[in-house]
């Protein structure tokens, strides 16, 4: 088969479309013929040499995919050759085929089978952090940083479906579309102070939950924006790894800060999250209350261009890489 490889870490041009060995399914795995894979920030970090795959995972980037099952391991039950699926991956989505633990498979919901590749990673990340960690519920206020991203566009829809008042930060040009997805309040992070805005729209109380992709640069301000008993969940470090935190501010609010990642979790934990998504999120997709938001599709042979686009932050929702007909040629 062919896959996007990274012979040497570097910029987008480090991505090479090359012939590699076919994957073999383990007893608890299936082989999926990949139709499409989503581009995530973790893929950019892996390309740069900063985020290697966990032990035993595919060396190729790609944390989610959609496709068709072509082989089934000896101990797999409930899945069959020919089924259309999407899947949460530890790696390997940027390829023509990938081995997937059966516990990380999801049926394609009521959406385009290619666009289904935009759902698994964001659905599992958002559900596990907002429901399992932050205990988000109807009547809460939620602040989502990076509303125009794949995570952001999904979190806004999910929060709105739960009956949550959603605030989000994004460039002003994206605000109208974010309100269409369910955001009650949009904040231009370049021109407005999100702490002041969070307090203003909550009559000074602050927000109950913050889903943060920025990390260090937003830590203190995020705590300031929380309500008493608020929960901050950090899932990214686009604003840096380190920051000082005034613990007295956290104590005074009886607030909590959690930081999580998904890729390196044990298989059993990932399977539990995937099952939770199937039980609680997939019905919302089937009902049309959540849909995959896809900025554009590019062939895998244009993975470098896809990475440039995501790095620019000019996209809205997910960028997908689709399997090129006939295998394609070298990445340019």
C-alpha cells in the first residue's frame, strides 16, 4: 500500500507519499480500507518531531479515518467485512489501509461516508473532556477557545445540543458561522478580552466550564473567567507549555484545572470513550443536531498543503485527506 511517511522531521514538505508494507490485523483488530482521514494539530506536531506515536502504533500520521472493513481478526465480534465505519486511531490514518482495534470502531452515522472521517477524534475528545471530566450539563455556560477549529465547531454543536449556553473565541470573520452552529456569544480574541466578555455575558458570575486549546498563555486568564466551582479542561498547548498560576485565585473559586490527552490512553479507556460516544453522541448526529464541519477535502498526495492550511488557521472545521485514485504520486 501507500502512506504518508516522515523520513525526517521538518516542515510540510517532510511528508512523503511512499510504498510501505501492508498492515496485518491482530486478533482483536480489523483492517480498514481508508476513504478519508482528518488532519489534526497532533499530526503537525508529529511531522515536526515533537509528538511521536505511542508504542505499538502506526508510524504514519492520522488519528481518525472513515472507510470499509476488508479483514477481520480472529477474535473480533460484531463487525464484518464490507461494513462502512469510521474509527479513532493512535496513528496510521494517512494511508490506504490501517489496522484498527475493534473497540475503536464506530458505524458511519447519518452523514456522507467520507465526511465521517471528521468525527471520531473530535467526538471522542469533546465527549470525554466535557462529559467525563468537566461534568457539563444543561444550564451550564461553556467557553470554547478556538471555535473555528475541528474541536471547536464540534464542541459548540455538542454544547448547544445539551442545552448549554456556549461562548467561543475566534477571528471575527468566523463569528456568523459559529453562531449558526449554536454559539450564543462570539468573542474576537484579537480585539476583545475574553475574561471581560465572559463576565459581562454572565452578569459577573463567570463560566462553568472552559475547553482550552491554548495552554500556558491562557492559564491565568482562564481561571479568572471561571465561575465559583468552575472547571477548566486543557487539551492543547498552542500558547505554550508553561505558565505561573496564582493558586489563591483557584482556591477562592473552589475551581479545578484538568489536563488530558487521548492518543496515549490504554486501549480499554479508548474503547470506553468510543462506546460513550456511540451511546450519547451518535444519536445527536443521527437526529441532525450535530454534523461534521468540513472546510475542504484534499487528496493525501497534497498532505503538505493540508498542513499549511491548518497551520494558517484559515480553515473552518476539519480539513480531510482523501485516498487518491490509483495511489497518486509523490507529495509536492
